[in-house]
C-alpha cells in the first residue's frame, strides 16, 4: 500500500469510527480495535493494548489519544497522528454544529427523544465490549492482577474517587511487579 492510500485508509477508518462511535471514547474502543487490529492489521493486539494504556494516562479524550498514537504507529510520523486525530473528531464537530443550530427547533420532538433513548443501551453495550476486549492475558497476567482489578472494581462501586483508585492501583502494581 503506498503512502497516500495509507493516509486515506486511516482517514476514512477513523472518520467512520467518529461518525458511529456513540457514547464517548470508551465506547469507541471496540470499533477502533476492530478497524486497526482485525480489519486493516495496522497494529497488533499487543500494541493496541499498550496504546490504550498510554491513552488512558495522557490528558484528553481516550478516543482522540488512541487515534493519535495509532496514526503515528501506523505511519511512523506525526502526519499520520494528525490525520487520525482530525478524522475521529471531524464527525463530532460537524454533528454538534448541526445539532446546536437545530436543537431549539426540535428539542420537544418525540422522534428525537425516542432516538436518544434508544441509543442509551447501545452506548452501554459498546462500553461493556471495550471492557471485555481489554480483559485478556496481556492485561491479566496472574492472580495478583485479578486481585487488583477486583479490589478497584469493588472500591469504585463504593464511589471512591477514581483518580485515587488509579494512583493506589499504580502504586500496588509497581510494588507487586
């Protein structure tokens, strides 16, 4: 595949992800994984897991961070990162501009409310799919990692500050491994 076709493929793949990725970044992870690992094989499953981990620790939306890292990894330069980041964000920019323009005219429309209500289970399903995708042998290497996961999961149900949980889990992971 020549260089321009790679950039076009990256753009259209991430534009599609941005267009159909309802529910935010975590809901988009399963779409991203399908496109870049399974469909186009731009990166490996192991690289995808690493990119998601790095994207979670850097500031900003996870879908944009993931797109940026994948674009850079697939092309080996910053232009790939720019193309993927622009492509994944462009549908949101276009849709939000249109929604903002017509929101007041349609805010009481029953069809619009029904569509938004129907999207809620889809969003939950996509987020759950992203969680299941990340539950693999690369992330859960032994019983200690499962214990850390279980402890953080239970603590999150008790409404403990997520940032505190991330720091504590990181310290425990560093200490244990």
